[in-house]
């Protein structure tokens, strides 16, 4: 055997006749600027039964003051109900008997109200523009509690907030 030995033959660099592929560069996708506008939902009180179909009990609402402090959840409202949203539909209702410009708000197949009257034209224009990239809805309200961190210690407050909803429409800005 030669001076290289058995291990030398096993670990000897081999010639690579095929050069490695050059790193492929992919041109970056152009960033399309977007904007999000918020619109209030009107008539929630008329659709409370529907709204409560979407509600889930918030386990955090049952926590004691000590648990809230220990979990660093103080200084924030903890509502009795959560309203997770997965699908939002905005449906123009030209045949609506009260307002031919009305836009119905449907969340997860449940009618919860209408876009506030003064915003309907803007919403309809956005929907017909083809520039909408996302529609979301935040639902809030009901009983809540909050633990405030005060100089004199932690203070538990319980109260109730009126139910409401806001529709958020994200759309592409027009480019020149």
C-alpha cells in the first residue's frame, strides 16, 4: 500500500467534473402599497341574537384578580365573550326598503348589521374597484373586567361596554 494508506484513499478529495449550479437570483416582487380603512357597523342592537351566535366564552374572564396579575394581564380589558371571525361578506342591498345604498355585513354566514349610512358609497366604490385585498371585522363589547396597576396596588374593576363592530377593508392604492 502507498503512503496515503487506506484512510487516505477513503477521504481523498475527489475531482468534481460538474461545477455547482450558480446561485439563482429571483427578482424581488414589486411591493404594492396598500391601505386599510375602518367602517362602523350600524344596527348591532337589532341583531343581538345573531351576534351572540358568534360568541365564545372567554376563559380568562373567570380568572381571579391574583391570576390576572400573575399572568401579566393587568391594565387590559378582559371581555366575557370573544368573537373570532374567519369570513366577512359585504353585500350591497339596492332593494333595501330603508336605504337603497345599504351594505349588509355578514360574518361567518351570520347577518350582524349594516355599514353605517354615511360610509356605504365609499364601501361600494371600494368593492367594485377590484383593489380590495382583505376584509376583516372586529366585534367587541359586553361585560368586562380589568385589573388596574395603581400606586396603592392592584384594583379590580368590572363594567359593561356596548356591543359594536368595525369592518376593516384593506385595498391596493392606485399607482400612477
